[in-house]
């Protein structure tokens, strides 16, 4: 969506259209400000980059000859193909795909009207370490693969003239930057957007860990009144003292102002900042109530220069009012109502695209999750695109957001500092998203030793400092009593009973034991799942062999039928999250029907095929979109006459028709599963399932 904040048009443009970065596509909806406005503007720079996948001496120089380099657009990663085809090492997460340096170069001519403005290069993300030069001068470095960052280029970017931006990105292994290892590849490149941000010298803070500079905290909410504290961080980049005031409004979903506040004049000396606190209240608040009613207000802060009553900056952020708690016996509550979290995990990569995806791909992912009835999302194991959290806000998902601390840690101060930095970036950049209700400080640390627990304790303290209102959590795969799971208010476990050992019925027994032996602890299930190939089929597949090349789709379906029954019968589990919503790249794996793939997804890597287990959950989770689905429908060539026909449906009853005759109607057992034992006739067999919900499905199976 193309957009310009009020007043931006007078500033001139670079060649191209003014538009929001891919991570923030929604135009700010704000009340009319002063006529004389110098609010910020943004220009995307996603096209016309020259790229070379290798370290090149002198590539940062303005006069470097990059004429032979290919032209690419961002989002871009150099690992879109080689990180999904298998062959890397699990121990080092390397060897099978390129991990090293890549260079990006681009010419840009900002409009002359930007002269005298503050200019900032903004990157949606760069994996893993990015060094940036403008016209041959090094302007900054950012470490960490997943967060937005900005660099001040005011003194180096020349409006009205040709400028050269050079970016050196390195996704090699860096011992002081987490994650060090994981069951996903670390794809290098500028895999989100890049743009030029322009502000007045008197601005709402841009360099606050990449955050918006405006933070809304609900102080109290009742049926009668809401009280919201808004902190606006102001910074004076001028060479002289400036006096300003902050004007803050809250608008409802129809853009009607429901509350406003204006601060007293604030005097700021040069190169200094101040936090301005405002308290706003209004009656009859409309709650953000998950998928039932994801109602959103907006908070807008305007920075006014009192010398001429001019608006120098404006930032608008979402606001959702809600209450949340977790009970050790009864589970998760939103706005005082117990809510079953029907959760999934999701990575950010796509087949043949890797991490370089945009709005269309995110929209498609949420459409698939909506169809299945998902209401909770764990963005494992790292900060994802801002647009993901925006979609969750609008659609009413409960989100678990996680810092990228996976598997291994080191005891170095630099590693701790990087972990803390990435956690603060995650929280500040996403603080205003009402969908985020859980901050996670890590996943599956492999040791319960002193260094690991010291780091986790520190990260839990950081969350308490940054945001004491949300719930902290952690995903563990160690023993129930391990210290790693005791630093947060809640804990969840990655459990794969029936896949990585144990029996399919072991999940419920474990949960019951945990409740008995770990009294008072609030526990959930952060991961559970099994692999499945839509090309492989087997009647009654029995036990699974995870590392083998045989992952029949029928086993995954049975796994989830059994697991969900155990989960749904235990209300003390505050949440559960299927691993995974979508197949994803895992370059060290060589199993199932494709090397380099983790096939535990309920939807294939290309998003074209919903696996049978998808329809099982749809039948149980989504009562608004009816389904009647015959399982094993892709198993069209049969060798055995005796078979079981399984149907997933939310119907009260399902009637089966086989070759024009009905073997009978089955009544619902409350789990969405209907089965018939049949003998197929030689040749072509046409099977149709007709649900009382009005939905039907038909397959053709050939015997012999």
C-alpha cells in the first residue's frame, strides 16, 4: 500500500513511490494535525541492488566497479536453494550451504528537499552481521539476524546527489552471536526490506533498539473505563536547545478520537532526549478479545515545536485492551474467560525462497491457519517480520514471541550482551502488538549448567525490566525439574511421544506426572508432532522411524488424533503448539521423501497441499468452516482389498457411499473421526463421504 504521512509530500521523493516498508504496510490513521507539518517520511529501497556472494576487497569504496555483479531485489537471501537441499552438519549448521560474506551495493539520489533533515537507513533485518558504508564511510554495524535496525546517515548521505550504499552481510558462525545451532539453516542476506527514513531534527526517538519510540501500557481496564499510560521518547538532534510538547490521542476503529492529552512544554538541550509520560482514559472500552473480537484502537503521538506550533514528528501504533492470566489448574484466561489455545509453531521460510518472503506469503500462511482454526502462534525460534504480528493483532491470535536463543550458549560476556540486545529489540519493536501475550527467553538449551542458567536468569530479568505486564515462558526438552525451566512465570515442554521414542499415549501420562510432582507450576506443551510425506502411505503404519525415508502420511494423522485427545482432556495445560504448521528447511536432515526437509508440517513446504492431519484439526478446531475430508485420498493405487476408510468431519454424522452403495452411517464420537472397514472391489472404486454439515468429499481408488 503506497502511503505518505501528512506533510511528507512537501519533502520531495527519490525516484519511485512513497510506501511503507514491507514490515509495516498499514498507513498511520491519525487525526488532522497542524497544517505546517514535518512528520517523518519513508522511501523503500528494495530494488536495484547489485549483489556478490563472496567477500570482495574494496567493495565498500564509492568508486568500486560492480558492473559485473547481478542485480537483485530485496527481500533477498543467498541461501534460498542451497539451504534446503540437504548435506549440512547438524553440529555446526554449515557445510551443505554457503555461510560467509555477501555484498550488496546500490546507488541512490535523495531529493534535494531532504537537505537539512535527519536521514536514517532502516533495515528490516540482515543475517547475521551487517556492516554498512555510505560513500565509502563506515556508518555502522548491527549484529543479530532477526531484528530491525537503523543507522544515522545524515552527515554522509547527500540529498540531490548520487550516493553509494555498500552493505557487507556475514552469516558465518560467530561465537558471540546467538543462535549458534538449531534445526533450521541460518540464511544470509538482506531478507526483509531496506529504506530511507527522514525525520526532523526534533523527533520521536528513532534509535531505541529499533522500536517505535511510542509505547502504550494499559494501566487499568474495566467495563466502565480504561486508563492507558503512553510514553513518548523525544530526542533533539539539533545543535541548539528546543522546546516541545507532546500531543497524544487514542482513536477507535472508526478513527474517532476517544481520549486526548497534551503535555506541558519540555525543554531539551542539544543532542539530548527525554521520556514524556501521558495518561489517557476513556469510558466503555472495547476489548481485544482474541479471534472472537480482535478490536483495535490506535495511539498517536505528535511532537510539536512550541516555537512555531509545528508538528515535527508523528508516530501511530496499535492498541488492544485485554487482560490475561494463566492458572496452574485451569489453564489460560483471556479477559476473564478460559480459552483453549489451539496453537501451532511456524518458521519464516518458503520453498525456493528461503527467508526472503513478503506480504503475500504471510497472508497465505495466515489464511491457512485461519482455515484450520488456529488461535495461537509461536513464532519459533526468533523475531519474525512486523507484518506477522500485525496480522495476528487483526485476526485475534495469541502470540508467543521468542528470542533466538537455541540449543547452545557460551559463558562469554559478549554472548550475554548479544542475547540481551536481541531480547530488548524483540520487546521494544513489538511492545504495542496486543496479540503478543508471552515473551520466551529461549528454546531447548542442551545443558542445565551454571552458565546456561545464569544467562536465562539474566534474560528473565530483562523481560521484567522491559515489560512486567506480559507473561514469561520458556521451551524446555530437559527433565521436568531442570533449572532451565524455572526462571519464567510459565514453562512449556517439547514432547514427541511416539515419534522420538516412547508410546503415542505417553503424553498424557507425562503431563499427569508433572502436575503431581511439580505442584503449582504452570505448564504447557511448546512442541509436539511427527513427520509425514504426502507421497508415502501405509495401512496401520504402526511405530515410526523418524530418521528413515519412510514417513507415511497415515502415521502423522494417527499421532495427532492421539496427542490432541490427551491434550484436550487436561485443562491444566495452559497451551499447546503443533510442531509444525508448515514443512521447513532443515539442511542436515535426510529423511522422509526429501533431503534437507523437516516434514512435520501439517501443510507442505510449498503450501500447496494440506496433509490429512490438517483436516483432523480443522474438524476439531474450526466450527465456522465446515469440513468433511476422506483421509488417504492421495493413496489412489491400492494393492490390498481390505482397508479402513477414515473421514474427518465436524458433522454429527457421516454417510459413506462406496460404488453407489452405502455401508452405513456413522455417528460422531466427538473427536471428528469416522471410520469404516471395507473390502475394495477389483478395479476402480469410487468412495464418497457425505456429512450432515452439508460438506462432502469423493475419492477414486484403484485396486490391482
